[in-house]
């Protein structure tokens, strides 16, 4: 490496260890170290051969060299489970294990030969002895096939979901300066020496040092546990740490540590190493008590404090016994293998030893050692995790999941009872017949025969249980969700949490943002009020007084983010490209329309020459910039018109001379200028300035002897001089009114929550169709909203007061993020409607996180949304379009319907198979359907049917009915009518064939008069089995419709998967009947017998039409199943862990008699584990390290915004300065100006 790299020496002026040590220091110590030891941040840049203005060159050779020396911004992911591991997981199903044991016992007994007396008569069972091994082997093969299919499905889904994870990772980019150009690059490609731009809402991808900043505040609670935002500046605290996120302001940083060399990466390595050490310790002390052991720092503690809702009880934390499968181990990112197995020579490649040795390189100026800091961080995270583990919120169980769990447990109980009863009856009948009637004596030569019979009965009982437990249901759920998630990506819905997909189908309310969601987010200034003149079009620049025009273009160009740009197209027919904040782009476009160049003004005043910035946030609702001039300072301000105007004491007249601006003048401007603009749907912004002078001051200037205290914002930003008011048009998306109409027809109420002026919001809502003629509605501002719903004495929200407001509320204007959270929480908690509300909400800002987390489904904007909003969401709208939400509703309902279709099909099969086996045992001492046949019907056909019914495409018809709601029964009266009706038909046919089929079809009866070990296959029982399968196959076609539709073939051509699977199953059945022989206990059938089976199968279609004719409304309301009451929902919210099918809770569930269903859910458990490979990564910071680029999933505690009660300091309240009177409107929509009205 002696040659130069990209024009600089291969050795850098600062080492990796020095950079790591630098990142340990904070505050004044960091400033001192950077200044004294390294000569300032500019010198560090020189040592790293980078430029603060131009960044790195981007030369691949240089970038690769930096990765070799300082490491990559990557955490090596844990390898996916091998196929053998997935096979082992699939084998954990208790029912499969029981079948496996029974099959082995059956095989062993079949090969055991009892010594026979040569003079004894031939045993009646001897003729079937040769077939004894067939059933055991067939069951064994069936179990192996099921395990292999399950493992293969898990493997395929893991591969698919990891691909989706990789896609999400690569979509997460960060603003970086390379070759003097600001570009967006994937966070995994960042290297030490990169110069990055940080802004509000960003998640910091690496450790770094501030070069310059503007009003920058960082949330470091993920590392320190402190909830207060930390103010950062070059002079006070310039150290930025990865995984923290920007709450306010902007700045420029130098990347100094990436990947596992960053602070969170080091903690990750420490935890992984200590976890491995702890496992080894436990092996040595297996017989000792572990509860009293003292864990070393970092042991068994998550890196992050808050884990996302929905995953807590599945992954309990036990700090006293780290050998347990704690969340951080089971999710497999806290394991040493990612580090200790690599080359010990370089930490950049993952060596935990070098990470641990960083304690030895601690600089002497620190007051705390690295170990102490780590202990503090880990203790802080541990406490938060313990608190979090105690809380289970409503969102942890989706609506469908809660219903399915309860339904399946009930089915499991019923199946267990019938299975046990079947075995008891079989054994009792045999004993009575053999020992009481025939007076036989238990002798040693008959022991094997009796044992084989008992094993056969046991297998029948277990098979009944297997059939009773809906094995295919979890697979149907997973397939429906996975299929829908994949398809939804094409409809601009990136689903982060699988259950959000089906929950959206139950949505009854959508709380939507306005800008960019309902509107195009392509803003333009269409009206302006400049120099006391109202312009309805863009004015001529020369017509404006130069004193005003100069201030106007300066305040727009400088008092805005320099990343906001408008790029003119070379083609005059193409609209200019807007980059950055769309509101600022509208103002910059206005400057261009005036014929001026804002870039030239920015070049005169680069960012590093700006003295002070008060960034925009939801409290200020304005942005201000301070420039240092020769004669003092100048403050530029822009913001919401009614807010900024109240801070103005002067206004520039048409001659450019400031004149007093009284309260009456303000009211006149609001009435004559701002409200007319707002009524036309325009957003109004006020532009103002203030001049601070050291010498004599004019009337509208402020004199100072000492430099103003810029921290006293209220004193600084007042006494302003108004330059202009502009009206910005953000047109409603053309497709939005139609989409909202579809939502309303689907029974979904759409509400608009916006920070805009109430008149603007009202006008836009009318254009969108949210406010409809003839309906009573409520349009209020955030202040009035809080006044109406809060107790005057305590200030707390009262649900009874809230319930008087929200049903009529359609528009909430001038609202804060806390208002949005309050609205969402209140609607979810309300009991006004019997079925309870299911709420979806959209958000794009950092402070929208609580509302996004609290909602049943949170939608984040993929284009305009911040990283924080995306991490708090369930679904990301990649096009920021409301119509995509309607698509999500359609897919969600389709998922719900697909699962309901499968339930209808599955339960019919289960009821018939279980009752046939039970009554067969009671009447003929055997089940007409053999164990292997029932396994074929249950495991193979259910798997195929779940795939067939889960791949139905959604149609517009789904949006023409009301949502199910939170408490409505999963199995409706129509579905119950179909299940019972088809079960009656199939049971009638089977029992007629069982007791009269031999005579009707003129064949030998397959019924046995006494118990036999292995009755030979017969055409009689083969016809029964074949007829049952045919009826089931044709009933699968019936099950495609669950709402009483007569045309069951509608849409069949649009689902080739269903047709292919149906035909494939039919062909498989033919092969089984004709070639199955002893393996499936079948005997070949003649053409006539086949036709009879087909005729009876087709009869299920005709019978379905008869069932459809029965009026559903005349059935009792009790004919439903799978409902969830309010009390049950509340129990789910409080104690969701009791019903979770998690590995940790299996024993507990089993003790409560629920193990049969829980183990029956094994397929779903396996697929949940697979889904966790990407879902948990997206949900929690813990899993953020199980990724190729850590920051793309960095859900830090600060991001994991709980959906529980919020403390007052967690969210900004409504601005206290907003004294504009709230104006609620409760009237009829005829008075609203529509799109074609001014």
C-alpha cells in the first residue's frame, strides 16, 4: 500500500482507535479534545483527506480503501436458518410427534412375530398381517412429507422476506456531499470521511463530528436514556452518535465511525460477546442456581429500550437467566458468531475482542471510562425493557388474530374431547366384545394382536385430533398475507407489519393528512399581497417598489433550506423539478416567475455565513433566519399568516416605506386578503423582517448596545415588519374525490387532520368530498377541539366529552401532532359504536410517530415522510397518494375474505371427517376414513386449498359493503349456514353409502363385524373415501363465495392458481384411488363407480344453490362464531401474552389446556419466525443490527413511540401564541364553495 490512493497517502493522519476514542467523549470535553489534540474539526478533515465543501471524490478505489482501514457501515447479518434447522422446527409440532411415535410403534409391532403353536388353528387376523406395516409406513411417510413441505415453505418465505428487507434497506438513503455534489446514497455505502447533511427527522447512520449546524437538537435517549433533546453545536457538543435522530434543525457532519466501530456497534459487539460468554458459563454451572448470579456489564440486555408493540410477549427478557431464549437472542442479532468468528486482527471485520479492548485506549481527559459508560447505557436500556415487557397494548393483537386465536382454541377443545371420546369408545367396545361377550382371556400369544389394535385406535384418535385442529388455517393466513403483501407493493403499499394488511380491511375511519396525500404536493404561488396591493396573478417585478422587491427575494432565497431547489426544465412544455420542501419550492418558484435568480443570492450568503436559524416546527409554525450585517443583524421570518401577522407592528406600503400595522389593520387584512385566499383553498404565508442596529434606529428597527440574546426567541421574533402575504395553491389530486367516495361507500369515514388555516382546510375538504352536501359535519381548529374534549378543571381528556365531538368531526385544522394522537386514541377507545372503530392514520413528520403507533394501521409517506415516521408506521405509501390507501383497504378486505373462505371450507371438512370417524368408531368399530386417508384430506388438501383460496384477487365489489369492525363475528350467519348445510349433505351421503352403499352399488360390504388389526382395502370404503374427496373438491368451489352470491364461478378465470390446484388435486386423487393400494387402503374403482362419486360430488354444487336460497336473516343471531367482545379485546390489551403462540409461552398455554391449538399453530409459528427475519428488523432497533446496513432499520427507543399515555413533555402542545379565535362550523354542506367556485 505504498502507492497513493486517489491522490493522497494510504496512511491517514488519524487512526481508527483514535476516532473511536473521540466518539466516547461528550460536551466540553469533546470540544477541548478536538481543539487541543487535533486542532479542530477542519484539521480532522485534513487528516482524513476530505473537504467540508466538496466531500470525498467518490473514487471507488478511495472508498474501498477507507472501508479496509475504517470498516464498512454494515453489521454482518446472522445467516438464515439452514433447511435442516427449518425441518427440526417443523418437527416441534406435538401432533406430528405423536403420529410419528404411533407410526413407529405400529411398524415395530407389525414386524414382531409371536411364536405359534404348529397345531393351532390359523388366526383370523393372519390374512391381514402382511399389510400391518403398510399403514405405519404410510403415516410415517405422510409426516415426513408434511415436515418437508412446511420446511420448504418456511425456507421460501424467508428468502422472499429477506429480499423485501434488502429492498427496504437499499431504499434508505442519506444526503451526502461527494465531488461537490449533494447526492442521496444508501446508508450502507457511507465511509469514514464522508461529509453528510443532517436535517429534521433524520436517523443518523453513523458517528460523526459536527462541522456546522443550525438550531440542531438530537434525541439520544437510545444511548443515554435521557428523554430530553440534546442541543448540539460546534462550540458546545459537536459529537453525533449513530442511531440517534434529529428532532430539530439541520447541520453538516463529518463521518468518523461506521458499522460496528460506531457507538451502537460497539455496544452490539459487547452484548454479543457477553451473551456467548454467558452461554458457556451456564454450561459449566448447569447444576447451580443461576438466579443469584451477577451478570457482567452488557450481559443479556437489549441495545434498545423500547421494542415495538406486538413482539414483547413472544420474546420475554430474563436478566437472571440469560440462557433462556430472550428476545435479543431469539432474534439472533445479539450473537457472538457475527463477530468472534471473524479475523481477530481488525475490528472493522467484526472482532469483538478489539471492541472490548477499546477500554484500554481511553483518553485521559475523560471523567468516565468506556466500561462505566457502557454499564450506564445498558442499565438504562435494561430498565426500560423491563418496564416495556410488562406492557401489552391493543395493537399487539390484530383484529383478525384475536378472533382466530379464540376460535381456534375453541375448535381445539372440541377436537380434543371428540378424539379422546373416540379412543375411549373404541377401546371399551373392543374390551366388552372380546372379554365380556366372547369370554376371551388375555393371553401372551394375543398380547401383540391386542397392542396393535390399541395402537390402531390410538392412531385413529390422534388422526381425529389432527383433523379437528385446523392445521391449514395458519398456512392460509400466512399465504394470504404474504401474497397480498407482495401484490400490494405494485399498488404503492410497502407493508412493514403483516397484520396491518388484514387490519386495514376492518378499517372504519381514516384520519388523513392534507398536503401530499389529498393534494398533489406541487405547490405554486398564485396570489400575493405585496406593498398593500392584492395581485391575483404573478406581478411584474418592475411594478414592485425596489425597496420591497429586494427584501422579498432575499427573505425567500435565504430564509429557506438550501437543499430546497427548483430546477427549470430545458423543455418549456415540462414543469420545473421541485426538490426539497415543497412550500419553499413554491416560494422559490415565485422568485423565478418574477425573473430573479435565487441561487445568486445564496452564493452571496452561503450557509456557513448564516448567523442563526429558528427552524420550522409544529409549535412555531414559522421559520426565521438571522444574518449578520455591517450595521447589525437582520431577521427574516416566514410562517402561517395569522401567526406571523400578530408579531408584526409594521407593514411596507406600496412606496416601500414602513407604516404602523395596528390590530384593526391586521383584522382587515385577515378579512379582505387572507380569508378570501383561504376560502379558495390557498395556503397563506406571511413574509416579514426585522432589523437590529447598533447605532440610531428607525421606527421599525431595534437598537441594541449588546448583542441580542438569541435564545430569547419570543423577544427576538416580535415587532416585525410585514413584507408580503402569498397564497399558495396545492391542487387536490384528481383521483382523490373518487377514492374518498369509494371509502364512504365502503362504510369508512374519512377525516382530514391538517395544520392549515381552517378556511383553507374547509375548502380543500369540500373539493375532496370529505364534506358532503346534506350531511352535518364539524370543522374546528385544534384549540377548540381541546377545549371541547378536556375537563376544564384538570385539563385531561374525558371520553364522554370526546364522544360528543368525534362522530360529526370531519376536519381538524391548525392541529398539532398531539391533537392527532388524541383524536386517534379517542376514536379507538370509544364505545359509541357496537362494533368499535378501527382507525387508520397517515403521517409524515417526526412528531406524527405517537399517532402512527397508536392507530390500528399507520401509513407513512414514502416520499415526504421522515425516517422516524416511517419507522413508526405499519405501511409506507411509496407515492404519498390517498388512492393507495383505498387499495390497501381493498387488499385488506380481500385477505379477510380469503381467510373466511378457507375457514368455511376447512370447518366443513373438519366437521364431516371428525363426525364420520367418531360415529364409525361407535357403530362399526372402525373409521370409514382410514388414518392415512384423513391425513391426505387434512394435510395435503388443506395445504393446497389454503394456497388456492388465498390467491384470489380483490375486486371493486369489496368496497361496496360495510367493514367488519372490531367485534363482529369472524364466521357470519351466512358462513355458518353454508358450513352446517354442506356438512349435512356430506354426512348424509357418507352414512347412506356406509350402511346402504354395498347394496345400492351391488358390491361387497367393507364393514367388519369384529375388531381387526388391519381390514383389507375394499371398494365399499374406497367409494366412501372418494366420494368424500369429490364433495370436498366441489365444495372448495362453493367456498369461493361467502356472502350469498349465486355465481360461484365468477372470477374463476382470473385465478389460474385455483384452477391449477383444483385440477392437480383431482388428478392426485385419481392416482391415489387407482394406484394407492395398500398404502392408502384403497381399491381400484370401475368407470360406473367413478361416475357415481363424481355425481355425488357435483351434487355439492347444486346443494349449495339450495342453501343460498335459505334466507340468512331468518337464522338466529347465535349462528355466528369467532366474535370478540369489548371485554375480550380489553383482555387482549392487558394480557395478550396468555394467548400468544410463542415458544416461551407454550408451556404456560399447555397448562391451561391450550397446547393442542398452540401446537396446531406450529406452521404459523414457524412462519412468524421467518417473518421476524424482516418484520422484527423493521420494528425494533434490536433487530436493526440483523441487517446489511444498520441505520436503515434503526428503530431506537426514541423511535419506538409507545401507544400508551403520553407525558406532556413528549409532544409539543398547541402553540400558546395562537390567539386567533377558533371558528367551529356545524352546518350543511350546501354553503361550501366547491372546486369551480372562487
